[in-house]
């Protein structure tokens, strides 16, 4: 099952792929996240992964993440960690974006799970 939530000016793109044959699911969220209703937006994201029973790889690649989105994202990640036995979280940020790097470290510490944190080069 593939599901995409298209990005808007204030919401990131969300892509979910459940490969039942390989017992692996992927959730990718990328772009800017400053929705008017962060809880509502991220509840939609959480519903995508609510039935996962195998490895879930979550890739997060934000250009901007406001505080209400960060809290709502924390809740989605916490839900995934508590309800899914095997979760990997990959936090990607642009090499000069210290705020996104720090946000990744803060979420990693708050969730008590090791993230794969990686810098991406800016392509111009």
C-alpha cells in the first residue's frame, strides 16, 4: 500500500509505503511543517502507521518545523516506538542547518531512542 499526502505551502510531503512481502514499511516526511492544525495533520500521519506489525523505517527531512509541529511529531514518534516492535528513525538535515540538527538531537534524547542523524549537502 502506497499513500502520499501532497505538500502545501505550510505542510510537508508525507509518503508511506507498506511492503508486506518484505515485512517492512517506510514513512517519509519532508519539507516545511507549520500547519494551522498540527495535531490534525500529524494524526493523519499517525493513522498511516497504526497497523504496522513489522519494521518501520521513518525518514524525516525538514526544512522548517515549528513548535506545534515538533510536539505533534513527537507524539507520532512516541506512538510508533511504543506500539511497533522495530522502529528506525532517520533524521536528515542540511549541512549548515544547526537548528534542524539540534531538533533531531532533542527529539532523540526525549524519545530515548537512537536516531540515525545525517547531514545532506545543499545542491544549488
